[in-house]
C-alpha cells in the first residue's frame, strides 16, 4: 500500500525529523549506544502501548514482561556510567 494519503506521509516525515533532532540533542549528553538504545526502546514500548490503548491490541503478561525487561536494560545501561 505505501503512503497513499499525503497528510499521513507529511506527518510521518515531520515526526521523523523531530525525533531525529531530539536524538541529536540527547547524543550531546549520552554515548551513542545508550542514546540509540533509549530512542529505539521508547519507540518500541510506545508502539505497544499505543496499540493497546487505541487499536484494541491485547497486552498479556509476556508482553508486559518484555517491556519491563527492555526498560530495565536501558536503565541499566544509563546507570552503568557509560555516559
């Protein structure tokens, strides 16, 4: 299907540019690995939460445990003194 609606295409491009800008700001503080881990983890967990809240996707204990492990891993990286 692709990007068939111009408004969603523009919204995707703008949000991607904004996210990349904020990642570049974060990388002034974090190491690249930690910054990218945070960026991708927030996106992954955020998509799961949005899917559950707005699209009726089910959250079971395995998905919740996976999100907790991802968040715990990123917190662990940050607290490791790598930044």
